[in-house]
């Protein structure tokens, strides 16, 4: 039986100088694009997980700080046997072309990355993720909180 509480995830919202979003594609058939990130492990904070996922998934040491917390969201489980979870999204750095030249994907988990304009990202990302990130960017220290409920799905 799983431990009580909500699983935590951490993701990073990375942009380029044109304000396009860096999105990644899981190495799974028919998976939607997503932000770099993943599960927060038992021994780490959401911030540490965001940094670790940047290293693992992209091969980059991202300068992410506590003040870069962009959004926190509680997400209701979508199927029986699944648990509600809490997602942390951090505003990552603006990457230059030199930075993007150093991206080395974690091929066991990801098969592609790309830049996407906000409108395009809205159509490529899972709708719950798109709702978090396609609006205007928050300033550091101005975190948003959301709840995503799936009424009648369980």
C-alpha cells in the first residue's frame, strides 16, 4: 500500500530570448509533450528535484532558486487506483543558443525536445500543463496556486 499523502512532481518552465517554451517529448508512443521534470524523490525538495531533472533530462545545470517558484497545483486523480498529486513548476532560466547546443537528452525517457510558441505549446502539451504555463509569465515572488478537478471521472 502506498504511503499516505500526495505524490509530488517538479517541472521547469524554460524559455528562450523569443519567449518560446522548451518542451520535451517522452519516449512513449502517443504521449503528449511536457515540461522537463518528474517525481520528487523521498530525499529531496521540489527545488532539488527540478534541478536534478534538468541535469538528468537535458544535461544542463539550471540556475533555479526558491524565488523562481512559478506555480503550485493540486491535481485530482483521474482514475481509480491513482492518487491526487501536487505539482510544483519553477521558472527556469532563459537559454541562449549556446545553452541549447549543450542539451543532451536522457534517451531512456525522452526522444525529442523543441521550442514552442505559447499558442503552439497550448495545443501540444497536456491540457492541465498547458493551463499552468501558456498565460502571461509571473514575476519572481508572484506564485500562482491552482486546483484541477475532474468531476465525475472516478
